[in-house]
């Protein structure tokens, strides 16, 4: 079996002419796959931690948004949304969810590349769908302030 990709062959070259390149690419793909599997596993335990958290045990919410900021300081904020279009600020009780966010960033870390600074996590209760987005540059991308409160809370509403 050859790990040489179509564009890698030189005229007259055989797969065995470049074994170190082939092995390096294969190892890189294996490392990416392992990192992805680890991140997926942490993400699932993170979602379970959120749903088990006492802050989300009532039946009034239809969807939720949680934002974790892991920059100079570590913080989280979020909202729950109801069927009538209302919303309320709500964050998980304790530190388990924030610790899982830190763990997620750690397993996603790629040597030589910057880590994400902010994570947006959204859950819809009806189908238990999960949507996650990461911000690597603008730590304030999802920041809610008194000036942008109404607009930003609606922007963060899961769709």
C-alpha cells in the first residue's frame, strides 16, 4: 500500500523512492485523527456536563448558548431561550463545565499554532443538536455589553 498522493510522484519515481515523506504524511494524518477523536470525546462529556448541571434542570428552556472565554482570564456566560422568544442569562453552577472547556482547548491544541480564545456552544433541546464555534483572534467576538445587549443576545440565539 502506498501513501503517496497523486501529485507527489516524480516522473519515473516509485513509492519506495520517498518513504520518509510517505510515512511523515501518514503519521501527521494519524496525529490529526487522534487529536480530533480526543476533542470529540471531550466535547461530548462537556455537553453532558452542561445538560446535567443544576442550572439547566428546569423545563422552561428550548435552547441554550454558552460562551467560554479562555484568554487572560477564564470566564463563561450564557443564555437560555424559551419557545415564546424570551431569554434569561444563565451559567452553569460550579466549575465542572469551565474545566471541561479548558480540557477541550488543551486536546485541540496544535504545537506551533495559537489556541482558540473563545468558544461558542449552542444546544437545542428538541433534537439535542450541538453547535460549536471557536474564535482564535477576536476575544470579544461574542462579548455582550450594555450597549449591544439586545442585539447580541439575539445573535447568540441558536438557529
